[in-house]
């Protein structure tokens, strides 16, 4: 059977007729998950006066929110502190993430799958637990690290020498917290890397470093760029580390401005319009970054490393680098989750197994387990289906406004904080009264899938590595576009899909802000399971440990099923 003819030159369609249903489904899914909160964000940014909610009767269209955001004092300090904080944290996370991903995916280190899971563990531990554990060891007077340094160096001081309450430590803490998600992005890209080009480079006489610089690095550019941008925006979106380290009074950060606008002293949301204006300004900056990205990667074939002639990149022998490499991995694991994990597990056994038994026999824990499983697995599956369809449409279609629009819309959800998304979906649910979404498990599951920017960028970068040749052979053999996508493309994307699903899942199971906005009052792991009144000592920590085991077991099960189907 002849291969379907491509879209005619000059046609207003950017895909052949048989592939347009995939693009249509991608557009519908993206509109439902992202366009609603995005339109609400833009709508709120141009509604005033300042101090009123955008949907109140006295509100009107104005640019006062943007004027107020641009004229607030301290812009130079805001830009300087934000730049150093974000650049430092992103650099630490990308360097560590790339090193760990390279070790796991491209070297012959023993037990790579076990190391993969261990590197992922800090992503599952609540960030407040990790940060407080680090901070406890670095307290100026009583921190064990400072006490050891004073005794070892014979320092005649009662505080320090390490002061954790400064921007430098904020950068280190935030960079360590970001490393697991950056590792996930880069591990998927490195796993898909075709080894034929590197083998050709080495056969031509190039060494390992020359091959890395001239062949591997350029091919990895889309994935590395994605990791950098994600690290930048996740740093901007998080206020946990700066607040715990006292940064609110010492540094001026962009995310503080959004937080302050959304959290007024009287508990109202009268700064919603100002926060939306800041978010729109961030969205414009993000669009500029991805415009550069789209321009740089417009020739998709340059980055296609998975083709019909692909070969798995050979594992590099560590040789005399084995002990330093293992030492680096063990030191990272001990720092990132060994210390916090020990503190958490030790606390859970304060009353033996009583804390675990109290949680496992508690109706609150069982309700939280059921609710968390449904909303996290459901939203992760829904979101993953949408991003695969969107990434395929964007990468496989020819240039045009629809392609760029889908790409930017999928990425733009990155700049919508959970509080803004919560208000946007709340307004939607209250408007659509015929469908009982407010306060329901279905409504929360649907809303949690909106955070698709990070998984989408991972899947988009991986899709650019997949050549068209096998899809063309499938189409020539008579397979429909959906069959080709299901049986050819998706198995080749299994590493990226598993990572994307994992990110959806973990973000959903840890979410609390969005769930509260949508009126869902039943217990979940994200909304504070650990608060166990009347329970034995350690019940709260035991609940956290059990939730981590649930997350880890689900991720391993999904990863096994995907890789087994793809035969990886």
C-alpha cells in the first residue's frame, strides 16, 4: 500500500489528512488542561482596580496591574538577587544531574537501576523534611557540622563557621533539591542516545573528551536546554528554601513578589491581579527563551538519534575511575537523602512499630491512600496521553502558527502557580454547574493534570531524537497513524514517557494548594496525612514513610510495565 501523501505545499494544513485527528485530540486536550487557567491568568492581569478580584462586579479592564508591577521599588536589587539565586541553583542542579545521568546510563557502574531509584528518592521526600534536616546539621550554634569544624580547627568561636542563613546556602539547598528532576530529564535523553555517531567519531581517532564535546553535546542540546529552563522556572516558583533560611528579609526575589501579592495580611486574594501580572511577565520571558530554542532546533533531523539503524550507546568502562565514581555517587546519596531519610525513619520508630500500625489501621490513612492513588495515577495518565499527542504533533508537523501555538501553550503552564491555577479552575467549576466537579475527586484529578510543561518538554526533546523512517515504513505497510503511534513511536519513547509520567505522578501526589482551592476536603497524602491526633509518637513520620513507599512502588511498577512492553 502506498504511503500517505504529505500535505501539499502551500496547503493550509500542516499535517496529512490521516494524521489530523491526532492533532485535533492534542489541541482539545491542551485547551482543556492549559487554556482555561492561562486565559484566566491573562484576564486577571488586565482587570482592576488593584485590590479587587477579576470577576467581581466592580472590576474593569485596565493596565494598572502591570504599571504597579513595573514601578515597585527595588527593581535593580530584585533583578540582581533573582539572577544570582536562579543561575546558581540551576548550575548546581544541571552539573550534578548530568553527571549522575551519565554515570547511570553511559557507564558500566554496577546496579544502575538501583542507583537510578536511589537518586530519585529525594524527589519523593517532602522538601521541607529535607531542608530542615540539612538545616539542623548546619545551625550556627548547635549544628553538628559547625561543632565538628570548631573542634577540628580549634576555633575560639561559639557560632559558625558556617552560616546557613544567606543566599549562598539558599543556592546550594535549592540546587540539591532540583537535582533529581534534572536527572530524570537528562537520563531519558541519554538512554535514547544513538551510539553509532559516537562510535564513528572514535573510529576516526577522536578521544572520549573530543567525542563528548563535538558529537554527544550537540546532540543532547534540546534535552540539556530543557533541563536548564525547567531548573530556572522551578527555582522561581518555589519559596520554601528562601523562607526557611530567612531569605525574605535578606534578598529580593521574583517569587517573593508573587507570593506576597497572593498572601495579603487579611487573608484575602486582593493581589490576584498583581500576581497575575507578574506571572504574565514571566510568561513573556519564557516565550522568548523557547523562541530561541525553537529557532535553534528547527531542523529536527539534526537531533534524531533513534532511527531504524540505531544502536544502543555502549557502556564506557570506568577502569581506574571506578572508585572515584562510586565515591561521588555515595557522597551525593548520603547528602541528599541519607541524612533526611535517617532522621525521618528514626523518628517513625520512636514507639517501635506502633506508629506504622496506627496509620495502617486508621480510616484516615486508608482514605488518603485511595484518594491519592486515584487522583495521582489518573491525572498522570491523562496528562501523559495529552503531552505525547502534542509532542508528536509539534515535532512531526511542518512549520506554521498552529505548531508554534501548541508548543508555547503546552510550555506556558510552567508559569502558572498552583494558587492561580486553583482560582482559575475554581471559577470554571462554579461556572459549569451542570457537572459536579467542585469538591469531587474527578474535578481534582482533571485539574492536577494541568502541570504538563515539564513532562511535555521532556517528551518533546525525546521526540526530536526519534527519526521518521520507522513511522514511514509503518505507514507504507498500511498502518493507520494511531496504530503507528501506538506500536512504533510510543515504544521508542518509553524512557521519556516513564519519566514524564513519574513527574506528573509525584507532583500530583504531593499537591496541597490546588486541592484545597477546589474544595476537596477528604484526606490525601499532600494535604497533611502526618497530623495524627492521639496517635503514638512517630505516627506522623510513619505516615510520611508509608506515603514514600507507595510513591516508590507505583513508579517502579509503571516503569517495569513500560519498559517490558518496549523491551528495553
